[in-house]
């Protein structure tokens, strides 16, 4: 097969929030940039974010970045790197105000400022009372943000390659990254994108689970590509189960509903969060709320004929508030739960939502790997931002609204780093290895010729059911162990996937088979990292981790205050220290403590 | 009611790699209890026959990928309830745009029109340190405009867009144009109106209102177009 070659200063893979924010930095600096995206930019999953983006603007309640930093570190169960967290929360006001200047239609306070609402785990005065920190455009913040970012890129003349699927990372013998191979979906042709800098902004892989709030496209493409190319994946055992997915459908109901006063109730109508989080109640951190809900269900206090969900109640809010602040939720609830939330509560269950781990980066957006005894050596030419990256600001549990903040801050930071490295002459176009596209061509050729193979749909389903059963909200030592065996079996099956569709044109069967290769890397990383981590921390909670003075909530700081690194080759695990030191010498580290809400 | 049921489809099929011309395929699929929306049924069909091609992503009506013509009317597969559809359920690509394969259309012309209205805020004052202020009432003017998901259901149901897709901006693009005209922070009002002052770009809208009828987000492009026309008239007098 003939392989075309395109040469750019930089190639960005993904056009969600992080990719578009990075692209803006590069386009406005005049770098010749290609943005590859497998869907039209405004179809990226950032569009589905609802409740808001965190910034300590203090528009309706007093706030400052120190409190935001404390909440984020505590939310991460101290697994987040404090330098990156300080960097993010300090940049929050700047990147949110920028978006407003780009035209984002934020809701407004009476005095015309950006409207802010309370959100889970965000507090005033180091955990004392809820704070209004979430900057919102009704309950369509992600949509408003993604469109504003796309529109700004139209203004900046960013060059998009729409409906191109990146396939594999290209590295040379030194491990430097030289670009990617990608397939144009309309023609099925494979091209090489050769660049001085490659930024991954490919989002998460929530589709490894059977029940997920995530879009079909969230298949961890960048994470899978990086893993196959020898880059380790960080902290992949940490997955966020959002407390409020619509029972049965999985569609997201924003935490902003609880921010506006919504209450979770069990079968007897009890506001059960008062028992689990006496202080922040329904606005405790997501991992805490999800576990409380599952506990209610497991102990027989679930709702409905199957007692398999709880209820999210906003019937006490005025219809005006619901229509003004939560119009999208009302729409979703009517569409997917058959319930008008003005009149009746919404049935909800914890649903896989967000990948805390990912491609290891520093706070500048550079991808970093262990080398010669140093845990964080930048990979020349390789950058990552957003959900596919692990900076790590979310650690073991992300706070709501910190994901939109993450993609803005680190999308911009990655873009700025590339521009600086470009201008200082550090970035050069290194020669491509011979046959740089061979791996990708071989993958396509295998799908062309595979016989007696496995059905893509069936293998994906087997993976999703395995992940759901063996690495869910609560985890058990024996079930995790069994999960490792099972997921490796599924991974074997994925090596011989077979498709019936042999067309070159818009072959979605082939796209799904290629996506499955990426999902499988993520699923293996998750199960193996989770089985190995013998403690409870944030979203990773095991039955064999004991809550005592030595290990509060089962968290074992003596042995496990460290980041996991999983290598695809040989399923090898390695670890690196958590950075407990903030970026600025005059900022006090947030000291380890037992996490309660 | 039994949990499983079989549903009949008539689907537009065309693979330029092997088909001389498009054809309508009769096909049925057995659905599970949980298959409530048309998209669920199409995903179920695709598991049976992986050659069936359609775009889809968020499955909750916010990304705008899975617009198609369903029993003669444009809509999003993920928001269309199966129980309301008469059988055989006839699925065709959005009308008026070139078909690439099956129900996947080439949306180049649609996005070209969207881009032609300069879909971004123009404000040449030096950026203040904090947000530009906007009253809640002024912000409310953007409701019903900014929520557009660019699915193209409206423009591809509009006869004026079918006849002049290269000259008429179409309902989606005009809704976006008014979204910026209505924004108190935007300073390009007269340029935006100049850009639309043309027998085709704006004035080909004859208020047929198909756009309003099909919009899956319940938006009203005709009303927005009317407001642009009012602004044109007002600045002329």
C-alpha cells in the first residue's frame, strides 16, 4: 500500500477540549499544525460535560486557590502531584476568563459576572462548608465550552483533518516521538504525519466498562497507542464511577443537580448521605457518594422492583430553577428515564465516568518516563493533555469540574511548551525510521485476511463485562485475581478479531476493531494495576484493606503512597514517588490526613 | 409484553466500493428489552451485519453525529423512541447532501455555510483582566441559540437549502449568525449584517418552518432568521 507523508511542525491527535485548547496556542503562534480527529471537533466527548468548570473566581461566595488546592489534594486521596495541582488551580481563573472572552455563554450572576454553583468536594476554608466554584453555562457547560473553543479555532485558521483516525505512534531508536500514522476514514488510506512535536489529547477509555456515561468514541486511542509504543501508563487502577448515571441507560446526570440542591434518597425516602458524610452530605466527593449508594443497594435499601438503584430528588426545587439551571437534565431525564424531574425523582446508579490515570506527564504537558534512575524524563517530541494524560492532578479520585479545568490548563500548557521548545530550537524534524508505517499496515492487512477469527462485538462485550464484574466500585482480592486471568484471555481473543466489511470507504467495522486494540490495552492496565495495589485509596477500594489508625480508610501510605506504572510489554509494573511538594517554595504542602467529608 | 421483539427495517444502503447504485435493504432485528431508542436498534443491527455504516457518538443527543432521515423525517437516532416508529422503519441519509456510504453523508457544504457566517465572537477592545460583564437578561437572549449541536437536521430538511446549498446559508448557519448578533459582547453587528445582505444568503428563507419541525433540540431557526431580517430593516430606515 502506498503511504502518503504529511510534514508539520506539530500534530495534535484529538479535538476535544484539550486538543482544541492546545491547537489554539499553536495556531496563534504561527506553527504549522495538523489536528487529527476521528469525529468532527464539536462531536468530541467534552460536549457532554454538564455541570461546570472549577475556578476560584469567588463570584458568589468567598474563595481562593489555596482552598481549591486543598480540596483537590484531599479529593485525590493524596495521590495527586502537588506541583501539578498548584499549577492547575492557580491557572484556573485565567483560563476560564479567557474562555469568556472567546465568547463562551456562561450563565450570569445579577451583577453580570460568571455564575458559579456548588459541586462535590469543593469547599471553603479547608473542608468546612460548600463553596460555589463551578462556573456554569446552565447544565451544558461542556457543549458551550467545546463550541467556543472550536469557534476560536475557526478564527485562528487551525487546520483540521476531520474523520481521520490515528493508528500508531512513530518512535525512533532513541525513543523520540516523530509523529503518528493515521487512516482517513472516507478512503481507508493510511498516511504518516511526521512532526517535530506530537500532542495527544485523545480523551479517556470509559468504554472498557459495560455501563458507562461515556460516548461510543471514548476508546482510549492515545492511551492504547502510547502503551503499544512502550510508554508506561500511570495509575490506571483509578476509575471514577459517577454517582448519578440514569439507571439502565447510563446517561450522565450532572453533580450540578446536587449543587443546585438535589438530594439522594433510598427506598424509605431517607437522605442517606447524612450518615456517610455528615458535613458535605450529598456534595461529598464522588467516590464517597458512589460507595454509599452501592452500600445502600447492597444492604437492601435500593429502589424499584429490583431494588437496584437510588433516587435523585429535585421535586422540592421550583420549576423555574429547574428550567433555568438544569434544562438539559430535565430533557435527559424525560428522554432516558421516562421521568419529569419536576414531578418525580430520577432513578440513578453509579456509572463508569472518568479515567484518572493515563499517559504520564509533568505539569508542562511533557510526557515523562523513568530512565536511568530518574522517574520523570521527558520523551523528546511527545506531549499529552486532558483525560488521556496523567499529570497527575486527580490522583485516586477526581473532583467534579476539575476535568474541564484540567483540559483547559494542560491543553494550554502543552501548547505553550511546544511553542517554547519550537522557538528555542529544541524541536527538530528527526528522520523517520524506514517503514514507519509498517505496524499500522500490518494491523490493517491482518483485518483484511483474518479467517476463523473472533467477532469484534463479542470480544468487546466480554471485555466490558469482565471489567464491570471484576474492577467495579468495590473491589475484592480474589475477584481481582480472577479478573486478571480473564482479561488476559479476552486480550488473546482480541488478537484475532475478524470483520466482514472489507470496504475501503468509511469502514466502521474496521474502525471498531482498531479501537478495540486500544481498549484492550487500557483494560489490561486497569485490572493488573488494581490487582497489585493492596490498599484502598480514592476510587480504588478493596475488601482486604483495613480501616485502622495505621491505614486510615484502608489507605496504606507507608507502602502505597506511589504512582503505578504499567508497561504493556510483559504486563510489567513499576512505581514512582508521588510529588508531595508544591511548585512554589512558599506554598505549604497539604499534609496527609484521613479523608472524611 | 414479551421482553424480546422483532422489528422490521428498510435501510438505504450504498457502498461505493462494491455497489453500482444505492438500494433499500429489508432487514429485521430482534431487540432486547433495553433497546429503547433507534440508535440501540441500529447498534444491534450492526452487531449482526458489521457492514452497516452510520455515525454515532454520545448517544444522548448532544454531539449531533447520528442525524438521519427516519420514516421520512429528519432526527437523531439516539433521541428517537422505537415505540413511536411505524414499521417497517425506513432509514435514509439526510436529504440534499452527497452520500458517502449508507447513511453517512458528506457534510462539507453544511459546515462551509456555518463557517461563512464567522461563527466566533468579535470584540476588539483590549481584553480585561476579568470576565466581560453581561446582565442575566442579556445572557438570556442567547438561550435557544447557543444550544445548536450542528447535526444538520434543519438545513437538510429545508427546500431552500436543497436548491441552493452553495448560496443559502441555511437555518443552522443563520441561527449561529443570530447567536452572535444577539450577544451584547459582540461588536461586529454591521459586518455580520453586510455578510448576509444578499438575495440568497439570508433571503432565501421563506418561513416554511421545516427546520423548527425537525430540530431535535427544540430550537427555532425561523424565529432567529426573522430577527435578522428585522435588524436588516431597522438599519435600512
